[in-house]
C-alpha cells in the first residue's frame, strides 16, 4: 500500500530543520514535499533583499558553532564572511560593551586588571548572599554582581520575557560569556559569520530539488496532506499538533518595526541593546553592518517583545518548570508515533540556535536511515 503514496516524507515547515532534513533525504533518493504556512522558505532565518541590503526579517541571526562538521556543512552551500558579533548595550544613554568583559567592567567601575574586576564581582556577590543560584536573577548576580545585573540584565530580561527574572531559568543567562579579557566577541565558539548574500541562499540551495508548497497550513488540511506521504516530519508547535489537549505551551513573540533611513550609518554597529526597562523595544538592528555594507541608505529594525497568543508567531519557548513539564506530556505522545518525526525549535520546545537545529536534523537523518 505504502508504495502508492506520492512522497516518502511530508515535511511541515521550510525552516532550517525541515530544509536540512529534506536536503539529506532527497540526497538518499527519497521524495519529499515541504510545506510552509508562510509565503516564503527559511522560517526564522529568512533574509530578504531590500534596497540592496539583506534584511534579517525575523531578527538578527549570527551563525556560530564549535563544531567543524557543522561549520563545513553550512559552508558547502554558501560562503560566510568574517562578521563577529559584538553588541553594544545602551542603558539610559550610557554605552557598554557586551558580552560582559574587561571593557564592560572598566567602563562601569574604572577597574583595569582582571584581578580588580574579579574582586569587585566577588564583593557584590558576597553582599547579595547567593551561594546556590536557583533562578536567572541569582545566577546573573553570582556571575557578574549586582551593578551589571541592575543596568544590563534586569530591565532587558524582564521586558524580553515578560516575567520577573526570579521566575526565569538560569540557563538563559548562561548563554552569554563572562570574560576577564578585553574581548567583545559575543560568542566563545570557534566559528562564526554571516552568509554572504543572506541566509535565504542556503535554504534555496537545500530545497533546489525538493517540491515546496508555500501558504499551506498543515492544520487546515491535515488528513489529506498526511495521505500524500509515508511519513511526516513536523517542525511546528507540538502542542498544536495534539490540539492542545494537555494545555497550551507558552511562547514569547515579537513585533518587528522596520525603517528605511536616509543616512549611511545610523548606529555604527549591527546590534544595539536597550537594557533599561522603560524603552519598549529590546534592541535595534542595523542590517547593513552584518555584511559591512557601503550602501547610501540604511535599514533598521526595532524588536518589541510580547506574550504569544494563538495566531502570533511563536519565537521563543518559555522553558520554565511549568512549561517543561507540560512539554514532557506531549513528548511522551510524540515518542509513540511511528510515522511522525518531530524536530526543530517549536516541535521540541527548545531554545535552539541554528547550529543546534542543524545538528539535531542530521541526527534525525542518521536515525531514520540507520547510518
Ligand atoms: P523555524 O525557523 O521556526 O521554522 C519552522 C517553520 O514551520 C516556519 O517557517 C513556520 O511557518 C512553519 N510552520 C509552523 N507550523 C506550521 C503549520 N501548521 N503548517 C505549515 N507550516 C508551519 N540562532 C542562532 O544560531 N543565532 C542567532 O543569532 C539567532 N538569533 C535569533 C533571533 C531571533 C529573534 C529568533 C526568534 C531566533 C534566533 N535564532 C538564532 C534561532 C534560530 O532562528 C532557530 O534556531 C532556527 O531558525 C530554528 O529553525 P526551525 O526549523 O526549528 O524553526
Ligand atoms: N540579556 C540581557 N541583556 C542583554 C542581552 C541579553 O539581560 O543585553 C539576557 C536576556 O535575558 C536574554 C538572554 O540574556 O534573553 C539571552 O540573550 P541572547 O542575546 O542570547 O538572546 P537572543 O539573541 O536569543 O534573543
């Protein structure tokens, strides 16, 4: 019976997970149909050329990885430039370097040596009386002290997540390096860059020999779509897949406000974070700086966080205990599926970066093809 189906895989979502899976399965001679409810491929890594500038339509995307295998993997599709992310934090007009490093400590406290900086942090940590951090606030203070927490973390975090920092998991802040050198590189990974010409090029190459249908929502025609293929690869929201039967997982969403400005250089950096609580947006992205652009104009994007509700784009899973527990229940159902593979940020409810999504898609392929 199965042989009569038109496709081996119906892949729901033309983001990074779905595209890697489709590319690899096609290479192995399988027939894939990729659908996406959006009107373009690429999911959240989608870039679009506007006024000769590659605009990151769903927020700043900087590729970074420690794995040579994953770095080589993405480089087979497109060339990467030497961009190194070094965002600036703007706290009520005071500017600081990120991530937290000797430049930050020097600006804030006037300290010059790593030893002086460590001593300052140790004093503040001691004063706060934290031994075993149990939430983001305690974790942050124990890593870099109360001054930095108050100016650079608390406001940004609470508007980004819409929750008190004491109610958020510590791992979120551990994404950021703390360094006792004068190094403003936001990542510790060995490899980093931006694809020359934008991320969409990568996805176009991955999907070159794959059937793709856009503006198709899996849930609008689930039964019929499932009949088209032997197996489904699902990269949408796992709770929606199960019709929210155990309850709704929480996400944070974003509104992006784009502006074209009549200047060649608006803020002198690709990413500037606004770390006070009052400014409604978290960061301003100036896209041309990702590719060292020399265009006459510029395009900037302000990123406004908001709570996700049905119909919004779910950008960030809120991985607190309550949601992780709920996810576990859905995951148990997912584990029993014979013909559905769940993958990517939404279907596994994980705060994954691009390299992790690629890595996990390659693992799914290995499992599927028993490599
Ligand atoms: P997605 O890109 O979300 O793709 C899922 C696709 O499925 C979407 O296109 C969606 O439309 C489609 N879909 C969902 N439901 C349905 C349905 N019912 N029917 C049809 N289609 C459906 N990572 C980094 O490494 N570096 C960064 O600097 C970075 N910055 C980020 C900044 C922001 C603001 C955000 C939100 C994420 C950032 N990321 C970054 C993470 C990165 O975007 C993700 O790791 C990656 O894009 C996830 O790929 P995915 O395929 O899992 O999901
Ligand atoms: N963060 C912060 N201040 C900053 C930048 C980040 O407090 O200037 C915190 C915030 O809680 C954020 C987390 O660190 O959600 C992770 O930051 P990252 O830049 O990795 O966030 P993403 O790019 O994934 O939105």
